[in-house]
């Protein structure tokens, strides 16, 4: 299990097949994914894991398994969806319910911003969240994303708060 980045409490790891069971506690959980188009089936989860692993191999950046160092448990996922070129990437993060309210998402998002800075190709990071996902919206604002209003997203079939993080701001937002 390759570690990509570490923080005080977390390790970001390349997704492996052995993480399938852990992904059910976030991507496969209806409560966790209620504001993100619903839970993902087990069959699709294994394809997602493979896709994110291949994305890292191809681009050097991806969505990663978030491991809590103290327990060794995978508690969520954080990183970047990449479509097209590497100028603009989308930040995503999902955590199991047991880890909510402990600052893990904020810590993982900050780690992702550092990864983007180290990568060198990214100029803009985008993010969005359902308007009812107050916790996620607070995280984006706390780490320095700029609120750009709302934008329509086909995958969720709704307007959502939309944020941008120009990569030049990474040095200033440490």
C-alpha cells in the first residue's frame, strides 16, 4: 500500500483491491452519499478503485484512500477527479460516518492541496457540494476556496454551490 502523502493523523494511499470493504462504509453507505447521488454498488466500487489506481499511474494524481494512522483503518477517500488535461482538477472527499466531526476531512483536503502544489501541472482546483451539506461547504471555505456562486451539475441534476482554488494561492493559504 503506497503512501502518497502523510499528515499528523492521516496517510493518503493509492487505492488497492483490499480497500473494497472499507469503501462500503463511505461510498457504499446511503447516509454518507445521500447528498452525492446515492450509494455505489459493490460491483462498481471495485471498478472505481481500479480506475483511481490507474489514474494515479497515468497522471501522478488521483483520489486516494485516507487511512487513520492510529488505527490503520481506511476511513474515507480524498483527492482529485481528473477529466481532460491537468490544468483543472476537481477535489472530492468522502468519509465514513464514524469519522465525521473530528477534523479528518479538513486535514485531508489540506493534504490534497499540498499534493496539487507538488504536482506542478495544476492551475485550478474546483469543488462543489450539495447546498444541504453544510459541513462540506464550511471545509471548502475554511481552507481557502473561493465561492463562485452556484453551477448546474448533470450528475446530481441540480444547482450546487461551486468553488474554485487557483493554484497560485496554495503558497499563501498554508
